[in-house]
C-alpha cells in the first residue's frame, strides 16, 4: 500500500472533503448568464454643420459601409436633401452624394461595390372631410464611385426597404397611399423589379403598411409591418411570407403593435423588433417566443453568432439610443445606452455591429452618426460565489490535514 493509499484510507473525512471540492470547483468555472457589453471601437459624425441623420446602413463589397439619410438646412423646415455617404471599414468618409428634395428610406450594397437606394417624397392632399397624402418612390442605382447609373420612379408608393434579389433585380417593400375618403389609409406593397429597376410584378395587401422585409434563403420574401400605421394598435403587427413568384404562403398577425425590422434565422424562422416588443417565429410564422422591452422602440434587429439577437433603437421615455443583446431564447444578456443619440439602423461588422442614426449636438443641431460595436470573443467568467468559497475552504482543510499528519 502506498503512502497516498494509506493516507486516504485512514482519513475518511478527507474523502468527503475531496468530493465536496470536486463538486464545488466545476460549477465555479461556468460563465455567467449576463455577458459583457460590446466595446465601442469607433464612432463618427457627418454633416455637423447642418441637421442631418442616417436612416439606413449596409455593408459594401470592399468591407466598408454605405449609409443613407437626410440633411436639413434648417431644423424647423426648409429644403431637405437625401444624404448618401460611403465609408471605409472604420467609418472614414470616402465620398458623399446629395440629392435635393428627397427623403431617404433604405440602402443595400451591390456585388460590384456600388449600392441601390430607396427614397421618396410626400405631399399632403385633402378632401373636404378627409386629409391624406400622396407621393412617389425612387429606386436609384449608384456605382462604386458614387456615380448615378439609373433611376426609376414608382408612382404612388412609399418605399420602406430595398433588397437585391438573386437574379440581379430588386425587391421594393413599402405601402401605397390610398386616396382621401378611402376605407383604408394605406395598402402594403412589394414590387419585384429587374436589374434596371423596371417592375416585373407587384403584390398588394389592403389595410396594411409594410415597414420591413427580407429576401429569404430560398428566393422568397417576408414583409412585416402594421395594420394601423398612424396609431400602432396592439395586435396589428403582421408578417407575410411569399414564394419567389410572389404567391402568398402564409399571413400572420401578432399581439404587438408594429414590426419595424425582420431577419431570417439559420433554420428558416424570423426574428423581429418593434415598439416595446421583440419576438421569434418559426418557418411557418408560428410564435416561438415574445419578449417585452417596455418604453423601448426597436428599429433594427440583427442575428448574433450564438443564435440570439442584437436589437437597437431609442428609449422613447428618455430619447436616448440603446442596443441590447439576447440569447437564443430572447433573454437579455447585455444592454448599452447612448446618450444624445437615436439609432435607426444597423449592419453586421466583423465581430460586431455598425449602428446608424442621429447624434444631437445641441437642442438646435444634429449630425448623422455611425458607431461600431465589437463583441468580446471570450465570455465573462462568473464572480466567485458560494461554490468557489466552498472549494477554497475544502482545499484549506485538505492541505491542513496533510500537514498535521506529516
């Protein structure tokens, strides 16, 4: 019998302590449920001499970003320009284009390094008893150097989202302004175009307005929004799934007021964000989970590598921008606040996200704003708790026993 065998055989209490030690040490190594918030690696502003903001941002083929928004000469009125800015991977300005008298809605990068932009204009119209709106949308193709290649007009539409399709064309998602005295204010619409922006087909959905949409992995589409675009009533949010030819596969309503953004998950489901709520549905549109974020408007959602979501937007109560990360079940793992900002869009970035929105410089001035977040690759370890303390005590007892027996 070795000295070690004899020691444990003659000291049964030490066996108990050793067992407690093993049980205590292993749980102490598990990472905490709450993760460290991402680090802000850079943030930049554009057109600070005017009142400007970004409404959308997308990745470009060279690893940089393209952001679209607006610039106003006067915060309380005056002529507004569509503001289009190309940056490098650190937010450094490469080129800027301005288009007069146009509002910005959406932007997406194209394979040749250029981009496709969705913009619109609106004017008020009124009948004797019923005010209304009318306008047109613009689909504009830019080259890698910011040169305009072509422009198409979509009369009567208000574009929300533009997405490239696998055949080189585009999906334009938004709504149609219905004439005054119509039963419904708006009609949701998706228009499929060819590579030159010429409409191929469109599908309409009465009594709805589409704010969000994606081209799905199988070449189909999902559009989302609300049936009450001017009041955001509970239960009016919807998602509609279409095949590649625009045929409806399903149409679902959810017990939330509005959907502002949607992303397809790896298993064919869809994560969405909106006013006060964010959720996940499966490939058939059935709800998987729904989470509340009272007081927060989630204008953008992206997928995290671990299966969770990154949601960003604005705290409606304080006006500050926010971003939060969830796990795959929707539980919040981290949250960040960005004072004097509002976040309207986000794009994926290596190891994190690039946020786009507005930075308020003073009560009377603002600037278009980009900021990059980088998530830590290493989870934050749990702080030593009862398990670690028990392990430490067991070690002390064990070593003390060894010393006494020598």
